[in-house]
């Protein structure tokens, strides 16, 4: 998604200190976990979520007004 467009969406950039980096093409990577969360990604760990193995969301805890803890499980 274009960085300027993403920055205009309330709640998409949640980092208090540094927003997700603008890529060389002017875009920012957006990561979505369906029905759980959607936000700009500051990490550069995978080219796409398709590279990750399947996970299960085991639990979601609200840890204050702006924080969530997501517990995931991997199939081995």
C-alpha cells in the first residue's frame, strides 16, 4: 500500500516511536491476521506471509488500551 495512503488510515500505524519504514518503491507492507488485527509492519523477516508455516491463534489477551498479546501455536 502506498505509505502516504496507509499513514492516513487511523490505527494502521501503531508504533509509538517509529512508523513502519517506507520501502524503495514508496509503499509500506501491511500485515493482516483476518478478524484479529491489521497494521503496518516494521519487520523485514519474510517476503510474504506465504513463506511462513501455518499457525493457530490460541489466545488473544488485551494488555491495556493499546496493547494485545497473541499466543500462537505451530503444527510440528
